[in-house]
C-alpha cells in the first residue's frame, strides 16, 4: 500500500526468492497509489542466494527509483486488516489516531503586549505521540469561511489558535472590495480530524 514502509510509494519484489545457486532476474514493483494497481512502475533487479555455515542470506542488485519511491524490505508480518504500523509505538494498531472527546474551544484570550485576541481549539490526545496529526477548522454558526486558515497540529502539538481579527469586516474603504465579510454575532466553534503522520490520506471523520 502507499504511504507504508517509510515512503510514499513502496517498491516490492514481484516474485519469490531464488532457492538455487546463481543470480536470477526479478521485477520490482512500485505502488504509486493507483486504485487496484500494485505495480504501477516496474524496475528490473537481480537477486542471489548466498549460503554460509549456519545461515542463508540474499544479495540484491537494485536500480535507482523515481519520484517518491523507495525499496521496502523486512521480515515482519503485515498488519491485520483495519490496522496500520505505528512507527512511534513500533507495533500494529488503530488505522487512525482515536480520540473520544470532542475538541475543546477555550474562551478568547487577550494579549496585551501583542494587542490581539485569539481563540484556542484544543485536542485531547497524548502529546507524547508525535506521529498523531490533526487538522483543525474553525467554524462560524457551523459554517466554514475560506479566509480563515485551517491549522495542522503536528509533532505533539494539540492547540490551534484563531486570530480574532477574522471576525471583523476586512475592507480598507467602503468603495473597495470586501476582503472578507464580518462574522460578528456568529457562534465560534471548531472541528478536528486525525491521521497518522505516515498515512495522511487515511483520516478520521470530522468531529
């Protein structure tokens, strides 16, 4: 699958390892994320089985890959359906970070020095787990406005801030176009979705 094995497009060997002596030709496939297609790109590689007293190992002659592709190797068993490998916990687990509580919108705070008012949306999740990422969207009467930037919380961050200047009308002069409309009188809220750092295309529902 894409976004596994520490890369966007993992490259895997399509074929079995050799059992005899000599060098064999094999095809390495890259999964670039095309639905139903696990071998979008192909590379010609070679493999040799080496036997020494007490151990057997394989030597690979690889070729350079393209784009965001990288060879994937290991002897671990794939994760069960519905689970994904978590590089932080070093084990298979939930396919997305699970958080049971709705995000908390804290009352607005006024910074005297910066002369600004901010709203803070907090996600209750283990801050030590740096692989859990969250997208935060601020809403006004449950409506999203394009002038209000979304926030991505990464690397253990759990608080997203909204500059309250987005609540007021942004228009230099009455005769000029409105840069963004006023949201005064509307109820401010926030919603959040979660995903693992190495699988940003697999997200939770907004809540």
